[in-house]
């Protein structure tokens, strides 16, 4: 799910805190709940390079009352319906092993535990998705950059092992993701890689917006890569 509401680390923590209160009010304390933040929300919670996200994807392990609690918090703060959701389960980056590779983040109201995904597995998910017009590859570079700064570097072998655990093998990883991660480690300067790929993602998003403006209702998931490649070639030829 995507919206025009911007989630920052501060307001995301506020909404999750309110969600804990609401869930406790509706459900009591006998049946605790657990939410595992995925994707951009997980990056936002754990790292400083990401300023915001438009999506709050999660694995929700709770009673059915949680849906009501999510809606109540959304109504209170003017958030879109389903502002926290499990839509990502229909994407190729989903794995049924996510719970076992999650790590503790925070607890709210002594009843709602929030977890995120461990770094190498979050990178694996982003590589599996590999969307040129989103933050997928810049998130990979940003995570590597922050771990490098903190003297807690992640090796490429650890990343490929994480891919194998989540997805059994590397066959589903897009070529663009494989090329990107290999080049990033060959370069070794993850800050530079982050800044370069972030600009590329911004350009790709603008290319798609321009295409949609010029050719309404023809943009589809299956033609995005070819549209972006044509836009790139056009820019190269015009230079």
C-alpha cells in the first residue's frame, strides 16, 4: 500500500505507541501482540539515513482486534485506511521465514512488541525487490554504509547466505540487484554508492511520472523496466 502521508521515525514511533494503547484498551493484556516492521518502515526505525517512507508494511501477529485498533489510530491521526498493513505478502520479497530473522525494537503498553528485520535479511529482501524507482537499492547501500561507519561491516558472503535462507537460492534476484551489490562491494565506498544510486532512483521515479503524463493508463508493472531503459538511453543520446 502507498499513500501521500509521510511517515518519519518520530511520527511512526508515535503512531505505534498509540496503537499499543488502543490495542490494550480493546483487547486487554492477556493476549499480547507482535508486529514485525518490513521494508522502508524497518529501515526508518533502525537507521538514520532514511528520512521518511510512504509505506508501513508489516507482519502482524495478533488477535483480530488489532485491525480495529489500527483503524482507530488511523482515524484519530488522519491516516489512510490500512496505514499499517500486510500487503507486501503478495510481493516477491516475502518469505515465510521473516519471523525467525526478526530482532526486537520496542514494546508499547506492555502488550505490543515491535520487531524489525535483522540487517542482512533486510538487505536480502531489498535485493529481491530491486525496484529502480523506489528506495530498494539505496536502502541496501545505506544499511551497508551505516554498519561500516559503526565498525560493524556486513560481508557479501553474509548477504548471500541470508538470501539463501529466505529464498532458498539466488535465482529470483533481479540482474540489476546482483550487478549492484557486486559493484558496491568492489567499490567499497558505500556512502558514495548510496548517494549515486539515490539520485538514480529519483531520476527513475521522475521518468515514470513523465511517461504516465505523456501516455496515461499505459504504465504497468511488466513494462516499467523497459520504459526506464528507454528513458536512460534517450538521456545518454541527448548528452
